[in-house]
C-alpha cells in the first residue's frame, strides 16, 4: 500500500507542483507519504461503513455467486465434495457395519433352510436386496435425522443427524471454501466493475478520498482553494482519485488481501452459518443427497442381490 500511495504522490505532484516537488528534500516527501498513508487508512473504516450501508444498491452478492457457479460448476461440485466428505464416508462405514451384523442373521436363516436345495437361491438374493436397501436408507437417514438435537444423560449424549452435529465445523469449512472461490474481495471487484453498482461505489470512493484530502490540508483547507484556485483544488482531488484508480490494479493482490482482512468475509460467513437454525442448515447439503438418494438405495439393493446370488452359487457347491 505504501508503494501505491508513493506512486500516486509522484503522479499528482509532477502535474500540479512539478518545480516544487523536484527540489523538495526526500525526508519531506517521506513525511508527506507517511501523513497520506495515515489519512488514507483512517478513511477505510468510514468508507467501509458507507459501503455496507449501501451494499444492496452496490453489489448483488447472490447474483454474483450464482453467476460464478454457473460459469464454473466444478467449483460447486468441489465445494460439496469437501463439505460432505465425512458424510459420504459415514454412508460407506455405516452400510458395511450394518451389513455385517445383518449378514449374521442371513447366515442363520441359510443354516436353518440348508436342507432345501432351492431355498438358498431365493433366500440369499432376497435377503441381500433387503439388507442392501435397508443399510443405505438408514445411513442416509442418520446423516440428516433428527434435525434438532435430542440430549440425554445431562446433555452429554446428543442424538442428532451426523451432518447437523458438525454444524460449527462445517460452517468454518464452508465459509473458507466460499471465500476462496466465490465471495472475496478480488471476485467482488471483478463483478463490481461490470455491474450497475459501480457508479455508486465510485461516488462513495470519490467522497471519502476528497474528505481525506481536506483532512490532510488541516487548518489550511480554507486557504488552499484560495491560493491555488478553487477549480485547481477540485481538479487536484479528481487527479488523486484517478491516480488511485489507475494504480490499484497494479497492486491488486495486496489490495485484495488487505480488503479481505478489513471486510472479514470468511469470519462473518462462518459465524452466520454456525448460527443458522438446524432445519435451515440441513437444507444446505441434504438436497444434494435427495436428488440421487433413490439411486444410492437402489444400488445397495442391486449389490445385495448380486452378492446373494454369488453366495448361493458358492454355498450350493
């Protein structure tokens, strides 16, 4: 930021006071830079508050996120894979463990009917179908049900959906993923420049930079327009704004990181997601499962039938 401000000082001074700027000692230029940096940084908070107060007319965050996701659907896929990876793993582990337990019951039924030559060809595939469907269905239900916590043993035991138990953890991870890929200072600036809200944001920027220059002038703010001429003072302010707008893109990485720290988008998202009611939070991931839930259950049943037929063939020998 210091280099950015130094470049702005050089451009504006070279235009408005070239002879004086050329003979000024370096120590004076450095002091002017320090004062300008202090004033600029002091303007960030009122500017941020002004932008937040007008955010709806400046930036449509929802539209920005949707536009980004439509253009890059792989981001949404990656996001839900990351957020739901423990739930996907839970389905496999839960299905395997319940399948093992029910497999012993299946073995008992087979042992009770082993005297019948054709019974295994019916019993094992049918029981495999039931076990495969049941285990996947129960595993999916356990991820999202019950939605609200049911606490026992003085609150030490919480009977709640696996995903919903992880709400604080998921909120932090989802906030990080969203700010990394969709909603951050860099993406906001890219979207803002091409949106109708750009002019409004520019007006706010101009207003605060002009106010900062008046503050820098201090007690001489009334004298400077008289000495320079009101039109020239106004032009100088415009040149400062224009120089900043030209200079900022060259320091976009630094500016974006600084803006992310000031706006605290990730922290704000994490806190708000963690405070969502469980039934609203559940809808963030459950629709991803609901669309193909029947396919997961059907696949479990089909695999159960195949395994059952294989068992019948082996045991029949």
